[in-house]
């Protein structure tokens, strides 16, 4: 009888510790909370102009693949599982893009990059994550990512929309293409700047 | 049975107590956030180690970026940073001193290190036993030789490469160097116009070499990997980067390598105009000038006193020795400009 009581006390202590641990995990990683409404407008400029909300973009056909990048000093990020809308599909909403155009992608923090038509179609140099050695790749897609590893992007990762270069292979591309907080995509005719 | 219970309880208590102590220690550690230009990665990792060993309880958190991105972390992305170090001193007054929007992120800088442009290679590079200061442009032009440089839109070493090759035309009295090495290998091409005694290099918005002879990558990291794996014979690099990675290199004449204040007026005669404005806060024109690294402390630094101690360390004797030992030539004494904190004045002379 005395032995039974000891056993029960032991089980109760373990149970209390277990419940405490579960409560702590739930507190730091809540689930079941309603998904936050994201107010974000993406402006597309081509032969027409269109503003797409985050919800409208998320409702478009998506593409999932793997991709990662490295920084100026070689710091590697990813590869991640990335989900988003192909940039080419977004271009199609405002008249499409062809090889006489470039794509100007910008964000409210003042950052901007210009992409060639070939890059929009996925023509990038890819690198092996462990060594940064250049590797050939299969089909690449340039997407506007909204989910990374199954979750919406965090603020630091460019919430809510980030440009990403993805494929079925877990390869890296140069980090300056991975524009965070994208809010504007403009299709422009190639400008001849050369002075002679 | 009783013994087992007591042992389990003791273990649990030990874990809880040690976790609490660890968290307490973590909370007590002071964090110093330092953001630096990518080419400083080797000496700054050592500076971090030594500064921490002399300041127990301080955790120096280092982050490397391109120089413009270093400053944007404060001015555009609004991160709280204690110390900034960039590879082009002029970016600090241009981007951080009283901005058009009225914001004022810094009002001083100290130049603390220098660098120079070189042509890096290794033993496997074609004609490695022939290349010299006087024939490098002929070797690079040979049809079976490949060479690379970083994208001038993205990296200071990239637009400085264009400056070096343009300056080379005057120095070697050969008006074809830029065309043969650079312009001919790009489609759309890169053109140069002359205004008085100044040359302006126009970089198109699409910057792509059209043949395999020239390789352009985003930064030094990728070019170093290509050199290592035999994908490239030569690369334009900073001397410090070539030395830190054990590469061979050709030193260029002072008149063109952007290292010397003596030739400052000559360097100014080349400007590079970039094809698009990658950062809204920075214009598209880069003017040739001697390479000076500079450091500052943003006005909203969370740990301003500790930041001053770190800068004192960088520009003081110990820091200069670390820089020198790791092939990053220190500027001795460092040179201060603007409202330099009083504590740093003994370590630097005014410009």
C-alpha cells in the first residue's frame, strides 16, 4: 500500500512536469490562432497597370520548389522549400514580358534590381550549398514567394513577398536577387544607354 | 525505489537551476552589433575574438554585407547597430550625414585601412609564369585566357575594375585596353565618353558578357571559388582578399591601382555611371578615388560607449597589428573627419 502511494506520487510529479513542458511549448508556439490578415498591395506595370492584393496573389496558381542563396560574405541561407507565384504569370496580368524587355523589381525600403527576360525565365548561375561551387541545374523558376518552409514569411525574411529562384534541386543563387518586401514589378523596354 | 525518486528529483532540480543560471548569464551579456564590408571578413573575425577576450561579458555580433548595404541596415532598414565599417569612406557622409529627409545618422568617420586593386591568379592559370605589371593586359587579352570581375552594379570592386582598365589606357599609352578587355566582351556593350580630361564609363542596365572569355559574378566569393576550381584564369580583386586566400597576384602601378593619394587627381579622371539606381539613397555615379576603409558609430547606437571602445581598439595599436598581420593594410595613424568622439582623437589625426 505504502509502495503504491510512492508510485502514485512519482507519477503525479512526472505528470506535472510533463504538463508544464507542454504548456511552455504551447505558449511559445501557439497553434490554432486565426491567420493574420495581410494588407499588402503589389503594383504590376506593363502595357497595363494592375494592383494585386496579397490575398489575390495567394489565390493564383502557385509553384513550389527548393531554393536558397548566399550573402556577399558567403553566408548561406537555405535551401528552403519555397511557395509562390511565378513572376512570368504576374507579368502576364499586365501584357506579358518578352526579350525586348527588362523587369524592374523594387521594394519600399528603396532597393531595386533589374532582371533580364532570360532571368525571368530562370536563367541564373547556381551553386552547390556545401562548397559554393558552380553547378549546372535543371529548370529554374523565378517566383514571388509568400511561404517558406510551410509558413508565411517572417518580417526579416521579407514578409509578405520576396523574390526567390527555385527548382526541384536544392541549389543556391546569388543573394542580391532575393529581394525582400517586394511591392512593385515593372516591365520596361530595354533602354540603350550607350553613348558613343 | 525511494532512492530512484530522490535521484530523479535532484536531476530535475539540477536541470532547472542550471538552465536558469545559463539564461541569467545570457541576459547579463552585453551585445555589440558590428556590421562591416565583406572584404573585411578575415580581420574583423579576429578583431571580434580579441575584443571579446579583453572584454568579458561582451558578445560582439558581426555581420558582413556590401558597403552600401552596410549603411542601409541603419538608414533604410532601421536596424540598431553600434559600429559600421565600409570599404569606401565617402559613403558615410553621402548616405548618413543630414539626409534630404532631414534624418541625421552620423556626423563623423575615421579612415582606418587601405587597399589596392590587383589581378589574382593561381599556379594553374594560363601564362601564370609570364604575367607581369607591364604585360597583364596583353595576357588577359589572349583568346584562350579567361578572367573575371564582380558586377559593378553590386560591388565596389566591380566598378573599380572598370576604373583600373580605363586608367590603364593612359598609363600604358594604349587606347585599346578598355575596348579589348571589357567593351568587346559585352552585349550591350559598355561605352566610354570623354568630357574634357575626364572619362565616363557607361554601364548598361543589362550587364552580361556575351562570350565565355569574361565572367561576371555578384562578388568576390564567387570569383574565388571559380579560381579555386579552375573555372577562371584571372580575377580583378582587392590585394587583401587575394592574400588572405593564398592566391598569387600581379601588383599594378600606383598610377592605376587606386591605392595612392599621390595620384588622387588622376583617379578622379574616371567616372563610372551605373545603368540603374539599385538603392534609392545612392546615386548612380562613382568617381575614381584612393581606396580607404572607414568606420563610424550611428547616432542611435544602443551601446555607444562600448562602440567607442571597439573603434578605439580597431584604430589603436592592437587593432592595427591584427589588420596588418591579416593583410589588410592599416592607415597609421587613422584619419578622422567630422565630429569625432573625444575618446578617439588621440588615435587619429584630423583630415
